[in-house]
């Protein structure tokens, strides 16, 4: 456990945007993942489209980047963070069956881009859902979590094995 | 399976915002769910805050509503939809342990608010993550899926038992 | 008093975006006002600029229109409303001394543009503040209120004399 | 009076976003206030809801934070500012009768968060209006003003007694 | 010439968002075009990427759709319009040399999506510029114009030969 | 030619937001231009309005500034950039006939405001189109290009004579 206080509330229990002014502006990174579980036929369609026509993942990648940019609008107490890079990668996994999304976001700021990475993974996964829901409405997004973060006072963290 | 085409691409395979002009404007509804799995101590904190001080779920509810409003900005091919209601409900579940988020969105439009419901559930869950990550960075969002939709040509649909 | 319930909460006290699906889509209008009280010299500057150079009110008018468009982003439970017109008018009043802002917004929707009119008046007034704060940081925005609304079940309402 | 020029216009009188590149990036702060005057019964409702059910002020606090984030969208010549903290506090005042909103915003940037603080106070007050207008449409927002600012070339300023 | 008045100003010359409440809600369409003129080598790169790797046009298509959605934020007096479809098509033209962008937008509303089509063509062209500027900073966007519109009182219009 | 790689794709050809974390934060500037070609009568109307009533260019200037602020929302891979100044200037040119738009944007960041300048020029030109389309639907935006940039590793660049 990283600490013992919900920092998004002040001492009276009121929500606030946490004060980060005293923290140094440093390079920071966060990496998040989501899995989109789907019918085997849906995965085949996505795979068939990866060569430029009907390219679900090409659209989902931009959905992920848009999600990173919108994080502070959708998440009430999230700071706007100065993004320096956003990468969204996909792995097709027949054993799910489905797509594994991995979003890596870096920033130079006084707080880290954990929420931007989580929002990027989430938006990329939701974009896959949006594009394939006409053929597979039961798709499920699962295992959305932070895998790693670097920078800031708490330093390097990797998700412990579950 | 609801159909056999990825409607978000034209016949040449290019992505587009699907033409819905010919569909009738009717009342539509969608309901989505997400689960936030967390450490037992984190769930206790959330439960302790439900009486107005340190109210994680009160903030997350508004995060969900903000997510519904932002759906068409974060999801590239999603239409802006005329929302008529957004509800975000939470259930604390000690057996997860964690929080079950359920978002119900209604609209009167030519397409349904499925993506708005999915984005609302996702944003509410991500807001819980944001507010509790200082004490539990390993929380996982799981089982984000559509539970039900009503209205439109495809009518009433409920998620089949998995 | 227009009613006796805070409609933005459900029966359990949870905030939600109120369900308006059952209401008819009709033409609606709302008119709001704000006053910006300032030093006499500031008012003179604004008056001097009204001929196209240093036109504070020309910028503030667009600030008001932008505020109407952004209402549902800044106000958590406000519905996005289909605007059909936005007018922002100014009156220079030497007796305040200051500027009286009046915003008139119309919409065809299932709920009225009261918040859009209030946000338009507020944003126009804040834009005046922004542009003149370098010479008069003590300006005050006062008497921001709804003057009139038309349409919907509650019909025509005008602010009673105070 | 802090100066004698409307800096938001160039020498030809054209509006522009003021050049701040030459200013040092330093910690800055601004604090603004608004009062929401209402019927005594409305204030009682708000007070009754402060324990977590029907929590008007909990929603209004997030409306204020959203308003701070949206300042540069709603105010035409306002710079996007790097926010480092946003606090929105409320005081129930039976003598108004009504609610006093106080928003404190800090930033590390080349210009200060005065407009963000003013927009936060305004949005929080407008959110109170939105949530209570069903029972009290005549509520008035008044005395919206800057109380204090710190940082930057002009240094510390507090609103002089009126 | 379609008329003789600048409808975006009232009789006193003040800018406003034009009142469209009295117009019928009907299907409307607009089609706009832009050309991106570039070095022959840049066009070759774009052509080489059209098979899914380094797909400039796939990204630009989504830039165009994002531009259509953002029209009413970037254009001060533009109404938010209810989009029902957005298509962005590209033609590689060795004789320019460059890319011809064509955006077709439809809506069911009281005003037409002319600005949405113009903004879609512009954003798609600007996205091409953004992605290729590292190899060809001198690219020029030219001939951005409306080609056709349908619906509304003024009916069908096609751009006359120049 | 400034380089030989499309930096917006990784080595596998996937689009990403380019990593700029290692670049120094320095003052940067970009200047872009667009021309709006129109009927002579349209230009006369614009000229007649420049004295404060029916001021097309006053509105277009703010459209340009809004466009600069929205660049990273409309352009998928564009970084949010810290703007320090935005200027939009107009020249009426009877020989076009039309209006020449010039937008100058500065920023202190790890990447330059080229896209913000291009988007500002584009939005200002599109706003002119929006306001005058009721009298001249055939207006064309042409010659939208970067004129100059300063700062960053590639230093000072001016558009070579064509």
C-alpha cells in the first residue's frame, strides 16, 4: 500500500484538486493495460482489417490518444498534465480471445500521468467496443490496471504479481 | 451476434461516422456496468466516506456523468447523442472486494447511448481509481460491459448469461 | 416557490442528470442578467473602445456565447441543450458605475436554456473582468440572476420585483 | 489602480492573447468569492443535504473545479494556465440568507490564475443555482470578485475594503 | 449571391448566434473540399503508407471527423449542429502534386452543416500537414471551399464553375 | 526538406504522439497565413464593418485564438502546447479580392506551436467564411501555409519563395 490517506480530500473531508505546486517538475511515465474479450469471429475480423482496410486498431489507437488528452475533463479531480508522449499498442490474443491494449504515457510535470495512461487504455478499448458492437455486443473490457509508473517521490513501481 | 458487418467502415474499408439520418428519432436507453476490484482496506475507506466526508462515490458519480457527456470527444467515430438522463449507481461488494458501478443513460435520438453508458461506467470507475490510487495503486477495473439496451431497430437486448 | 423537490437527486439522495425524455420538445427561452460594477475610469475606457478599437464589449459578447455553449461542461448535472439562438447585450450605466449584461438564449428541446442564459451572462461579465483587470482588479460581478423564461410545463415566468 | 492600459489589445486596438513568454514561471495564487442569495427554505434544504444525501455543495464543489479547468475555453483571451491546486469552500450564512463560495486556485506559470479562481467561484455558484432552481428560481449570484492574489511582478494584492 | 445581409449581426451591428428556432428540422447535407499541395517525395511517402503502416490518411480521416465535431467550439457564432454522418475521402493527385480532401457531412437540424464540412476538410488537411511537416514544412493548403449543400430554405446549391 | 522520416509513426508504422520529453523547454514561435478569396462586394461589406458595427474581423480574430487553443483536440497527434501569445492580424486586399489572415503564436515548450499557428489562421479564415456565407457561399480559403518558425533544434526557418 502506497500510503494511508485519500489525498483528494482535505482534512474536513471535502474533495479538492490536490496541491502539487511544491513538487519538482520532473519526467514521469505511466503504463496501463486493458483487455477486450470478444467472440472468436470478432477477433478474426479485427485481424483481417489490420492491413489498412477496416482497420479497427488504427482507429482505436487514436481513440486512446484522445482519451489521454481528455483525462482531466472526464475525471473530476485529475490535474491537466503536460503530456510529452502517448503510445498505444495492441496484441491480438487468440486465447482470450481478444485484444490486449497497452498505453504508455510520459509527461514532464509535478504529478504523473497515471490517469492519462488509464484513460488512454480505457478509451482505446472502448473504441474497439464501439467499432465492433454491431457484430458482438457482448464484448467485455477487463483487467484495466496500471502496470508501471516512474518518476516522482514514490519512484519506480511495477504492478506486483496477483 | 447482432449482424455481420463492421458498420464503421465504408465499402472501401475507410472509417466514417455512420449515417443515421434515415433512422427515426426515438427514445433509447443503455445500461452498462464496471467492477472496481480493490484491497479490503480500500473498500472500507470508501464505505467510511459514504456519509458526506471523503465521499469517493459522490465524486465518482459526477465523473460518470462527465464521461457520458464526453463520449463523442474520446471515441473517434461516436455520434454526439442527445442525452435525456444519466444515472450512476454503486454497490459495495465485500466479496469482490470492491465497488460495482452501474450507469444508465437514456436519449432521444437516431442512435442509442450505448457508448455513453459504457463511457459513464468507465469514467466513474476511473474516478474511483484516481481517488484511491494513493492508497491502492493495484486496483483493477474489470467486467466493463453493456448489460441492456432498449429502442431502435434492434429493440430490446439484454446481455446473455456468460 | 416553483416546487418542493431538488430534482437533481434521486429518492436515495444521489445526484443524477434528471430524466427529461418524457417531456415534449418545444421552443424555450431564458433571459439572464449580470452587472459588472467598476471604477468610473474603467467604464470610460470601455465606452471609449466601443467604436472598434479596444472593443471590450465585442470580445465579451463572444465570451458570453462561448459560455452558453460550454454550460454542460462546467455545470455537472446540466443537460446539453440544443441552442437555437444566443444574444448578449450590454448597457453602460454611469450610476453603477458599470456595465449591465443581458443574455437571451433560446432552444428547442425537452428542457429550457436557463443555465445557458446564466452561463452566458456570467461568461460575458467574466470576460469584461478579464480584459479590464489590469486597470481595475476590484471590479465586482453582481446581481447575476434569471429575469425571464418561457416554454415547458412551468410556462412563462418573470422575476418578481425584489 | 494596477496600471493604465488594457493589455488585451495591441497598439492598433486589436484583441490578442497577451504575450507572457518573457515572464518567469513562478508559483502564483488567486482567491475569489461569490455569494448565492436565496430563500431561507432553500438554504435549509442545502443545509439538510450536507450529510451525503442530496448534497448540493458536494456537486457544486466539483462544478467549481470544472469551471477552473474550462476558464480558457469560456473566456476568449484567457491563457491556458497550469493549475497546481483548486479548492472550493462554502459557508452557509443565514443572514444573507445563502451560501458564500470561496475558490482558491494555485498555478506555476507565467501568468496568474485570477480568471481560473473567478470562473471556479462562478461555476460553483451557478451549480448551486442549477440544483436549486426547481424550488427557488429567483436566487441571485452576487459579490463575485477577486479577494487576493499572490505571485508575479505585481506581487501580493488583497482586495481593499469597499 | 445568396442574400444581401450579414445575418450574424443584429440590426445594431452586434454579433449574435442567429435565431433558427422557427426553421423546420430537416435533413441537410454539405460537402467541402481542400487540397494539400506538397513536394512529390511527400506524396510518395503518403502513398507508400496507405497499406496500414505509416497510414497518414487514416489518421487524417479521423482528424477530419474530430474537426466536424469541434466546429462550434472553434467558430464563435456557429451553432452546435446534430450530425448524422461524416465522411472524409482522399484522392492522391500527382499533378498537384498532393492530396485532395473531400468531406461530406449530414445533419438533421434547423441549420445546415456547412461549417462542419468546412472544418472537417480543414482539419483533415491540417492533420496531413502535421504528420508530414517533419519532411516538408512548405506544404500549402489551398482551394478550401464548399462544393455543395442540400436542404433548408435555400435548397440545393452547387458551387458554380470558377 | 527538413528530415526524412514521418516522426508520427513508430518503427512498426503505428501512429503515436511523438516523445518530446528529452527536448529542452525553450521559447518558440510560429507564424502562418491564409487568404480568403471572395466577391468584391463581400470585401466591401467587411471593410464597412471594421468600425465596430458588423465587425466580421473582430469576430474572426477571436475565432483564430479559439482555433489555436483547440489545436490538440482537432489534430489527433498534436501535443497540447503551452501558449504564451496569440496574435491574429488581417489585411484587406482588393486585388485578391479578399482578406489575408496572419496568425503568430508563441509558446514555451518542448515542441513548437506550428500547428497552433496553422489552426489559428484556419479558424480565423473559417470564421470569415461563416459570417459572410449568407451573402457569398463561394468564398475560397487558399494559401494556408507556415511562413516562419523560431526555436527548437531546427532553429529559424522561413518559407522559401515558391
